[in-house]
């Protein structure tokens, strides 16, 4: 995605907000992706056991959270002083979030 | 009247944090809509801003406490494997659910969905709190950003509702029990 600069009324760059919104969408989607990968591949499943009593869920969520925070940090560093077009960014983030919710639903996840 | 430590902690996870988060979501949605809506001509006061920042931060803390206690305290008890030859599965909720076709779906669909989708709630609300901190009353000038936050809070409410519903139903069919028994009140004679 290459967001274009947009004007704003208050003078506060939109980049920081756009980075937070998009990172949240990506982070939520990654929860589903890591869960799906751990469910489909035994090798990944065993790798994802960071804390044995919790099992693969510990690694799935830790990896997704780490990726979310890293994405947020990188996007924020790149966009914080820029005005970013909010419409495409928030739409992409919302699509990723909805996909994340759907892909964690077992009957849908089992289609893959 | 007695309760076990595992029941008490499960109650704290589900009611203390989960249900509290669900209730708080409606407040956040109303406040975000009311204070930053285009229909509201007056800019939010500093007091309003501080209130909303505090409120969203508290929600984020509650959401993180809900998922972390769920994943690292309750879930290990739920998924504990019984020693071979165990007949009474009451202390092993996951195995108890899977032992019967009439309850196995509570694990294979309910818990499998809940344990992952619940994490989207703290991610969404942390984002909402961070944006509120960053923009404050300027959010009024960015309806697209405000709408994005509102949608994320709506979906965090949905995610928390899914987790709450399945958590309650799973605990009804196969309660997490065990640990020390705490005597709350001495009951009267029947």
C-alpha cells in the first residue's frame, strides 16, 4: 500500500493514527495466520510451544503480538510526521481485522 | 458456601475482567460517538479528554488482564492431560468435553475460536487508547480516524462477546475446578 498525503484541518499529521490503526489490523490478522499455521503444520505447532502448560497458544499469541508491536513501531517511525490518506488505510485495516476474526472461526479455518 | 481457588480465579477472569470489558465497551462507543461526532459543535473539554483517555486505558488494562489470565492461568488447568487410565475426567475439562459427542463442539469450535479471537480485543482497544492519547480533541477533525476507532471497538466488543459466551458455556459444561477450597459463609441447617 502506498498511502498518499492528505490535507487535514487541525494540522496534526494523520500518519501516527494511520500507523496505529493499520498495525492493529495487521496484528489481529496475524493472530489468525499464526494460529492457522500452528494448526496445519506439526513442526510449527511444536515450535510455538513457548510455555508448555499453555501449549502452542503461547507461541501463536506471542509471535502475533511481537509482529503487531514491531509493525506499529516501524509504521509510526515512517509516518508520524506525514499526513497519510486515512480512507484506504482504515479500510485495509478493517478488512484485515474482519479476516482475522473469520479465520479464527474453526469451520472457516478448517477449509484451508 | 464454598469455592475452590480455581473457580475463584476463573470467575475473576470471566466476570471480573471479561464481563467488565464487555460492559465498558458500550460506554466507550457512546463516548467516542458523542464527543467526537460531527453533530457535536462544541469541542470536547480538557476534562472530557482526560476522562476518555483514562477510560480507554483502563479498558486496555482490563482486556490484557482478561486474555493473560485466561491463557496463562485458566487455560493450563482446562487443557491438562489426565494420567493414563483416568476414568473420572471432572478435573480435566477439555478431555471431559471431548469425551462426549454432545459436548465436544464446545471445545472444537467454542474454545478453539475463543482462545484466539479474544486477543483481538486488547489489540483493538490498545490502538483506540493510543490514538485518543495522540489526537485527543483533534479526533473531531478526522472523522475517518474516529470511524475507524469506532469500528475497531465494535469488533473488539464482538470478539469479547464470542470469548465470553463460549467461556461461560464451556465452564457450564465442564467447569474448571480444583485447588484449595475456600469457605465463604457457614450455611444454616436445612
